C-alpha cells in the first residue's frame, strides 16, 4: 500500500529571503543597499563602463574628423571682395574706427599707427569677446574687462587672460582709401 | 534566460555509487574548465562506502551571499545562486567557510571563488546540468516533479533544512524516504551516528532473509 501523498515541497521564492525571514520593512537598511537579487543589483559592470567610454570617445573622434573634413572643404572658399572702409584723411595718426568686413561681420577695428601704416583686427578680445581698445602710444591693444593686452603690430596676446591672437584683417591703401582685402585666420 | 520552472534538480544520496562521473563531467564544462564544483562526500569512510554528491542547493536565503563583503554573489530570479562575479570577488574565503553545505570552492590560483551554478549556461536553455546528464544511477537527476514521482515511488522530495533557529529552503530537492519528516534538522542530525555501520554489517545478509537463499 502506498503511503499517503504529503504536501509537495514549498517552491523557493524568486526574491531572496533574509536569514531571519522577517518582512522587508523590519530588515536593517543596509540590506537595500546590498541586495542579493541580481535584478536589484544595478552597479555598472567593468564591461559596461569600458563600453561606455569606448563609444563616447569614438563619438568624439568622429566629431573631430567631421570638423576637420568640414574645415578642409570650406578652407578653399574665396576671400570676400575688397571693401573700402575709410578715407585716409578721415583718420588722424593714432586714431581708430570700427567697420564691418565682410558686411554683417562682428565689429572690426581699424587703427592708423603711422602716417602710412594701418592695421586692423577683430575688435572682440579672444578671451571673452569684450571690445578691445587701442593704446597707440604704447603700441598695444587693451581689453578692459580682464586687463588683457595684445601687440598692436601683430595682434599677438602679450598679457592677461587671452592666449590666442586677435584675428587680423588685411588692409591696403589705394588712392586715398583704405580697403579691407581679407581676413587672416591664425594658425593657433 | 531563466531556468524553466518545470525542471527541477533532485539529489538522491541513496542512489549514489561514488563513481565520480559527476566530478569529471563538471570539470569538463566550458565555463570553468578543469575545475569541478562538486564535492563527493564520504559519509563515514571507515565504516561505509556511502557517498553523497553535493552540488549547490541554491538556498532562498544564501548564506554565502549574506557573508560576502564584496557583494559578489548574486541570486537570479529563477532562484539560482550564481558563481562569484569575477570583477568583485576578493578571494576572502568567507563563503567557503560559511556555506552550511560546503559548496563554494576557492581557486587560490585565480583568486576567485567558483561554485556550482546549476550549469546556468545549459539549464537556462533547457539542457540538463553536466552532472545530471552523466550520473549512471541518477543520484543527480534533473527533470520534472511528475517524472520523479513516477520513477521513484518510494521517495519524495524535501527542500527544507533547519539549522538551529534558521530555516533554509532550497531550489534543489533532496530525495528522502517517504516516511521521513518534512524538515531536515541538520544541527540535531550532527550528533546522530551514521547508519553506514549497520548497512555494512548486513551486507552478506547473515542476519536476514538473504542467508537462506
């Protein structure tokens, strides 16, 4: 005679049970921080971190390559047409005026440094885009915002926060008129 | 992919013949090549040939994971306690010392604890674990509960163990005699004499019916 069938074994729960088998509310707090169930364990694995870093740096590389291709393709664009910006007798030696070249550009600064010499730069400081002021007797350009200084002859940053030189506008004197003929993009 | 609910693991110590096939098969598994996760326990070697293959029983309250200071042992929702996570395991041996069944094994060469994970790569796709697929006496069996009840009418599965005040239920079932109690009181049984002595004494049937035959 077969013995009577007993109750089947209790299947294990899918959720891990604490050793004292009390409900979760009575458990110490650290149990929530260190769950045994793998579904609650949401730490980033080493592989996931490496994957994230590889994909992110890959995206950065792709972006840089895109910028490079873009600059190569657009580098061959012709310089804007020469534009008269001032009459020579309009400006005294040491005087300055702003102009736009090409039209609609950010303000540029034309400075007459000598009877026959003119220089022109972007008026925006390369640090935080404040307008620079020419100090002709010192041969420099000053940015008053953070006391940045540029060389008036070359546009090179000589003191203060700015590191990059001011973009230079090429000027030419023809028949009593000053023409802007091109924008010199600095290599750095 | 979780292990299908209908398949369960059954350990039947009474059927174990100590052939060590399970140990060989375990060591051949690709996920931990060369190292077996099974302990073949000898009950009382001086008196008996009885052996007991110990695979992980996959507790619902895994002590190995409770004591892990590196949070390396995790239990999946199908109740399988996984082997230590390689990037986290610090080879501190806590789990090896704490497991009441003596399942986790420390690989000192690799600095990594490795334990039986019920061949998760196989069972999660519906295959038998390596050990159960080779066991000639099916002391380690992997199948449905109905199949087991039909093939072994004298036994029934139990999965509750009592360690002092702590109750542990396991995913893996132990096949026990039909009249055995529902709960294995491990701490009480620690001090019981092994039964191997009596079994061996009677092996030639000197005191039983076998003598006359």
